[in-house]
C-alpha cells in the first residue's frame, strides 16, 4: 500500500492511497464464486449459477461492497501509519480500480496538536449540597399532587381549584366566537390563561357571570385583537377542588413500594440523592470547562468541527422553537443564523477536545457503573423508570450521548482532584430548582 499525505492548511489533510489492484480483484472474484454457490436464481440449480451470470446481475453491487470494505480497512491502516488523528469522517473519492491498482483520495481535518495541559493551577468552585428531610417532604407533597383527586366545590373559587368556564371576547366590532361561547378549563395559580382572566375567576361561584377588560399582547395568535383592549364576558360553569391523598401504606403501595411509609421515604431520599449527585456532577463539569476555556481559549480548532456544531445547535433551536410555537398556537419564528452560533459552537468544540485530550493522555476509561447510575437517575424522574431504561438501551444515539456525558464528568472529577478547589455550600433547591 502506498500513501502520500498533503497538508492543505493547519488542519486539513489529503491522503492519496494506492493498493495493488490484485488485492481488490481477488476479493471481487472470491465474492462472485461464493455467490454462485449460494444464490438461488430461476433457471439454475442451487449452487450451479455460472459466475458470468452472477457478474452480470450482481457485479456492480459486489464491486461497490468490496471497494467500501477495502477503503475502510486501508484508510484505517494509512491513518495509523501516518500518525494522523481525523477530527471527523473523511470524505473519500475513488480514483481507480484498474488491473494494476486500486486508488482513492481521502480528505479530512485532523485534531489539534495540544500542548501540555496543566490543570494544577486551575481555580474551581465545587458546589456541594444535601437532600434534607424538608426536601423529602416537598417531593412527597409533589407526588401527592400528582395523585390528586377532584370533587365538586359549592363555594367561590380559590387558588388550586380547577375551573370550567365560558367566555366571549368583544373588541372594535369583533366577537369571538362569532356565535355562542368559547369554553375554557384552568387551574387557578398555574398561569395557563391570561392574568386578567385568572384574577377574575378567583372568588367567582358556579353560575356567576362577570365582565372584565383585558389588554391582549401584540403577538396574540388572533390578529384581530392582537395589541388591543377587549371586553371579556366570563361565566363559571363548574368548580372542582383537589383532594390530596394521605401519606400512608396504601399511598406507598401505589408506587410499588412495600414496607410502608418509612420504606417510601427511604426510596424518595435515594432517588433525590441520586438526582442531586448527577446535577452536582454536571455543575462540576461546567466549572471545570469554564476554567479550561479561560486558560486555553487561544488554541485553534478545526473549522469543520465548529461548523458542524453550529449547524447542530441551529437544528436543536429550530426543534425547540417549533415545539413552543406549536403549543402556543403561534407561527414558528425564523431560526438563528449559523454564523451567529459560531462563537458558542467553537467554545463547545474546544471544551470537548480538551476533555478528550485529558482523558487520552491520562488513560481515563469510561466507568460503566457510572453510566448505569446516570441512567437510573434519569429514569427515576419518570412514573415508569423501567420504560425509560428500555428506551435508552434500545436507542444507540441516546446511549452514546449518555456515555459521552458521563465520560466528560469523569474527566472533570479527575481535574478537580488535582486543581485548586473551593467547596461552596448550596441547598437542594438551588441545585435542582434554580430560579423557582
């Protein structure tokens, strides 16, 4: 095998690889002979199909498969031989597959040549927190609300009630709906409707009517009243109040936990501590990355990786904006330009490369037990954790993303053990419910 390397710029490389044609043609002919003995074709006995018939019907498919396999094998050999580290999947163009040679060209960016990465002078704040009895109580209260039942309430509406109501909107000759009334359902306090409507519903009783004035936002989904003041005629049709279940053995059993309330509280504590541990690991990774980027921000990275990351960020932004707009019944806004995302994309790329380089140079290996723990923490936040675990195990993309995250957190932990670290006490709520 002959290999030549051309340096196109700081990162781009072009490899020209030539393999003796005999190696390629021998495999093609062997594959044709193999198929002639196994393939079934009308008019021929099993195993008696002439090679020329196989060549005519399957020749191009066989040559393509052999070429792809040969490229994959020889490219890996060439990259190793030349001590290259591709930053992404090479772009391959087949040049020849004649009698004398099989040749192709591979173009790709290589990873940067990093200097020594010294982490001992990094100054890192490590957040620490514990799940207290009060945190356990709050989580149990949340679980109770998830299992809340409802009953009619013969009294004025208060916070927490579920209210069924009807309404008509009038403004500048516009009536919504044109005939009859619109129907609505909301829980007081969840801010699922306009503030003026929610405020008006508080204190109303079933059968009561009220007229209010509201200012509709400029981006309201109905252009006829967007940005205008309108009159809303409200009438309450039904008030339901929530009834929280008692925290007893029956309640614990409803979560498939035997052993009563004490066992239930232990299970809740374990889940919270597992979730808290994962959140703290993520925050430590963020703190480590921030300090690494400050120290090594001047390092250059392949432009192709930055572009790929910016395009991935754009796709994610589009998906999120589409979901929000759909839920709000509004048009999807234009996506952010890829160029506007390049600075952040470059930081992400550099961070990933630095963490990978630290792992490689220090022979850090992924701890499968930590992957299982992370998956368990994710699954514990759902009603049926086993379904979530199965979903991850059956989706290679999800598992690869999880493994990458855990590996990054392992590297961050390794860095923190060698850097200048100061512990900062936080509450459970600050870590898992910031801004609430």
